[in-house]
C-alpha cells in the first residue's frame, strides 16, 4: 500500500512540473512582444513604458515681435523631450512615434488663430497636426535607427499686423496639449509586424502670469516710458487727481505695419490699490502714495482702457499721471522718500 501511495504522489509531482514548464515556455515565446519605450523631459517629467500622461510647467515670455515667437521648443533647451527604446542588444524591435491621428495639438482658444507648429522642419497651422511622423528608434541600432531622439516639435505664435486682443495667462493655465501615438514593431523573418499602439500625452501648463500681445502694433516703438515727477513737497500732495497741483503729461505714438484705419482701445495693465479716495489709483512702493493716469481729463482705472483711433496705421495721444496721497491725515513723515510704480500700456482692437 505504501508503494502505491508513493507512486501516485510521484505522478502528481511530474504533472505539476510539466504544467510549470508549459507556462514558462509560453512566457518565453511571448517576451519579444513586451516592447520597452519611454519619453523624458529635460525638466524631469516622464512617461514610462506603457504610455500615459505627464505635465510640464512652462515659463511664458510675453516679449513678442514680428516673425516666429517660439513658446515651446521640444527639440532642445529646458523643455526638450527625449524618447528612447529600452531593448537588449540582441532584440530586433523598432518603435515609431507620430502625432495622434485622432487628437491633434490643441491650445487655448484665443491663441488658435495665431498658433503654429514646426514638426520635422515643416510648419503647420493648429489644429492641423494629426498623424504626422516624428521619429523612429531601435534598441540595437536596427537598420540604422538610433536608440533615442528628441521630439522635432516647436510650438510658436505668429502675430498679426493689425490690432488684436491681449491674452491674459494665469499661472497654472493649460497652454498646450500634445497627444502622441507609439507603434511598436517586432521584426520577424526580416519583416516588421506591428503591435497595438500606445498613447503618450503631454500637457504643458503656464509657470507664471503673463499677457500675450497678439499684434505687431506698437506704442512708442515699444520703448520704456519713464515718468519722472521730480521732487514733490509733501504738503503739495492731494488725495484726488482733480485738486492735484503736480502732474506729468506723456505723449503716445501708435503704429501698425498694416495701414489700417480703425478704432482701438489702449489698456493699462497695473496693480490697483485700496484705501485711496479714488478706486482708479495705481499702487506704488510707498503704501501711502498712489498714481492716477488720466486721458482727456478722465481717470483710467488699473486694467481698464480708453478709446483711441488709428488712421492709415498711425495715431497719437496724450495721457497724464498724477501722484496722490492716501489720506488727508497722512503724516509728512509717511510720505517722505522715493517711490516707484509700474504699468504697461497695450493696444487692442476696439
């Protein structure tokens, strides 16, 4: 009886070992289909093997001019993205990467009309960027394909020669979505056999607040305007612009490359300050002193605008700046010393 029981147990062991061998064999023959491909950004973001979504913070430079204004360069610099294969030296596998055929590049709606992408040296208008080939990599330099490549993509803006709209950007705003599709290939008997595609999505967010000027039109040739009040006696400062005895007038010159005749709005981008008699007061480095800008005798609120006109692409204007104090009871000692304020004037279509 003991011998019979031993024999049965032995058969079970052989059976288990056989099953284990079959499972191992199946796993072994399936291994070449496990393609390894990943993408990394220079800023540290990564999309690993198997695809996914990654977010990147991008600093927005508001300085714009005629021509190509690159907001995002993925081929070099601090926003560069590199995609690579992760194969062993004896593998014969390739990876193709293209822009998604179903989800083209997208940006915020105010920028769409002026947005372009240079992909592999060719310029495209957004959103016409679907199914464009980007790169091919191979883990063993198969057929001359490299192990890794950077994304040959630049996202840029082309300004209009006529007045447009200033686009405010807030930190954290989604600026660009780039959907990519990776197709792995297994080389079998000299032929490439494609595998199921994998999606890689990059989302780029503003790292700072900015105002994007959408036009090449200029105010005072884009030169900085310095308003110098000089020495001001504390007892001459008033709480309102109407009673002020100190003011500085500044001439403005408008110019557009296009000889357009149209109404425009001149917007003042500035930081308002509370606690003054006028809500139109701009903050300064002294909490007890503010500045008010007037156009044709009317106060212009911070982040507000006044109307003007272009004739054959040109125009002129004058604005006046007035310093004011916070309260009639503000002591002279609280008004002493230098103060500074800053504002930006931009031209928009009316």
